[in-house]
């Protein structure tokens, strides 16, 4: 099958790959580019583990064709820390023990980041709504909700 | 037709590990040339925190900071034998094996230090910070870093130890059938408060209060994390999760996360966790296995709460609206 060229910005770096037509963004990121932070949970859009941010919007990379991302700006969890300093959401997830096996964590953090980008001071209900497309097996969700609320508070303190 | 409230309580004993022909786990500990310690296991960390706990146990036994210990659980082809990470056995079985291995390694470490300091090994102690001191004369000391270098390059000794912890198989007595299936039990009790809609059969869990008796909590934050998540999972087992709703008939079995139901972040019950620490006699530093049992008592507590609310006993899981409505119908006078 003919390869298709695809070019996008991933976590601030230009990426160009030749891929098979029909390749999902999840597959391209993990197996072509080597960014394994998006996880393949269900591969059918029901678990949220593969969530990434495309042009500022939360997207399921398992249901997104890589070739549809030409020219897009993509952010994944592996691009959040800067020079070894964790993003406030990553810090809050660690401090709140909001991860156990860790498989849902990158998707949770992506969903939380989009929420905080749009709603810097979310209510608990906002957080619950934002995480409602992401499944977690281990934590019972409460530590994750608390981590997102903590990150929002630390963001607003830094901004003040 | 109304929304009816009910409250249920349940208490459980939970055995740590299992007893099918004996229950062994093996561990190996060795030092690197620079005095860090490596724990080699086949026990798997699947998110419960095995690596952290084994590092703590090894560090405590040898007398070094936890960050001087690296735990390798990589490969069952090449690692020492472990029956597996299940039945809440990881901390208890592997932890005891790590203690045994770390004690042997510590003894070699002290013997090498004794030769360097020209004292008797039994006169030495560790300060927990990476140094070995002469008891009562702490100015005479040597760092574990230097001891490891000496062992490797001067004395030709391997600072290492072997650990094997085995719960032997227990056979039932022929006359009475009595046996000892486990040596260590954790305990838990849950009070659940529910609302049941007797028109739709819908159950809402308002609150669960859980008390867990888990031996000594070797890492209290990780224990809390496990118990909070487990409590949620217990509610999920009680009301939602099933692969085969008409078992053994596979019809209507869930095939994906759209059909295999779990509560999401919007469906959380008010959850309280209380930890009681009663150190176990044969556990590593008193630990028991809280892993699986933390998701157990919610199930009978919710079943009892449903009975308290609407007077029907549901004895098949999950407690679905359909099962409640069928039971209410069967109970109704005509």
C-alpha cells in the first residue's frame, strides 16, 4: 500500500512520517514516532486512555486518523514537563497518590489539562464532567478528582 | 411506589495468600560495587506498589535509606521463583523472603566492615543513613559505599543473600476435617447506606464506611490508596460488573466498556476509610495482605442494605434493577 506523508507538531517539535493510509494517530505516535504516553486501552473510543490534545481540543487518538492531523499541533502527556520540572497536574497526581497501575493516567491528565485550560477554577462537578470519558480501574476516581482540584488551586496561586 | 432507604453491615475475615500444595516465594539480594542494593524477584508490581514496599523492607532490614535499593521484578524466566502476585500474598510472602535475603546480605556486609574496622562483626550497627558504626564508639565508622568497594575489589566477597519463604501445605485431619488454610488473616467491616427505587429497582449507594484491619501499614498512603480504590471496586462488583449476566449462558455478556459497566467519577458514594493496625505475628514487619479483601465487604453490606430498604434478598451478583424487581414481584401477595 502506498505510504502517505503526514506532518504535525508534537509537543513543540516538528514531526514528519510516511505512514500507511488508515493508520490511527495512536498507532503513529506509539509505533512510528515512539511517544508511548498515549495508551491503547480499548481501541474503540470507550476508555479515554489514548486521549491527546489536538489544536487545543481533547481527542481520542485511537479514533483519529494520523493523516487527518496534517498541520495540527498535538500535545501528549510526555510533553508536559519542562526541563525536568513536572507540570502542576503531574505533580498533583503524584502528591495525591492518584495513580496505581498508571494506565489511565496520561489520558486523565490530558482531559484535566483541557479542562483547566478552559476553566482555570473548576468546581468538583466540572472536574467530574471532564473526566467522565476516562475509565480508571484502580483508584476509585476520588484521588484523581482531588489531584485536578489541587492543580487548579496551585495554578491560580501561581497566577496571582 | 417510593424511594426507600436502607442500611446494611457486613464483616469479613480474609486469608493472606493461598494453600494449594504449599505457597513459596523466593528473593535474592545483592549489593552493587558502590553499595546500592538490588532485590531480585519474580513477583510482579501491577500497580499495587510491590516495588516500593519491597524496597522499604529491604532497606529497613539492611539498614540503608530506601533510595539505595533497586527492585527488579522483570522476568519470571530468569528471576527467583514466586507463586505470583494474587490472593493478597505479595507483601506477606515476598516481604518475608526479602527480609531473609536482606539479613544474609547484611551479615556479609557487617563481616566485611568488621575486617576493615578490625572489630568483631557483632559489635557493629547501621545508622540507617548508609554508614556502619561501632556500637558505643560511633566515631569509628565506615560507609557502606566503602564496605562494598572493599568487598568487591579487596576481599573478594559477595554482599548478597538468599531468601525463601514457604507456607507449607496444610492437610486436613482425617477425623475432623480441620486444617490450617492460612496463617494470617486480615479483617474488614463495611456499613453501607443505600436508596432503592422500588418502582425501577435502581440502587444508589449513598455512603460506605469501611474499617480495615490490615496488620501494620508499611506505607500508610499507599494502603489508603488501595483501600479507597478497593472500596469503589466493591460497590462496582455489588451493583454493576458482570461478564455473564445469565451465566453459564453467555447471552448479553459485555464485550466492551460500553456494556461492561463500572461506575464513573460521577457515581461515587461518600466513602470513609478507617485503618486499624494489629501487626501480624508472621508478616514482614507485621504486615498482612489488604489487597483483595478491601473490595469484599461492600458487597454483602450492600446486599443487606437492599434487604433493609425493600425486604428482598438478592443472592446473585450483581444486584441489578431486574433482579430486585423480580424479587419484589415474587414477594408481592398476588
